[in-house]
C-alpha cells in the first residue's frame, strides 16, 4: 500500500509541474517566463520517466499486481485451453 501512495504523490507532482508550465506560458512576459516554462516541462518529462521506470520495476519485482478486466480475461484463457484439450 505505501508504494501506491508514493506513485500517487509522484503523479500529483507531474500534474503540478504541468500546471506550473501552463501558468508561465499564459503569463508570458519575456524570456524569464519562457525559460521557466521550458524548465517546468523538462521536470515533468523527467518525473514521468522516473514514474514509468518505478512502475515497471515494482511490477517486475511483484510489489504491485494488476487488477481489473484484463487480468480476469487472461485468467480465463488457460481454463478455456484446458477445456478444449479435454474435449479432443
């Protein structure tokens, strides 16, 4: 559960960085705001990469497990294949 909270905090920081870039883009009053916009977007890209890598590593190590419709569909496939083998 703590890993999920960490992922939510990182995602919120991505949204904050995106909002900051939008603010500086709208209030464009010179080169300084342009640099701040570029810096905020650069931070957002970096944080997004870190989040993606962290999600991949945590899935690969088993810290998080997928839940939902796709997982249920994949669970049914082996059962259907076994039924087909038994029918033959």
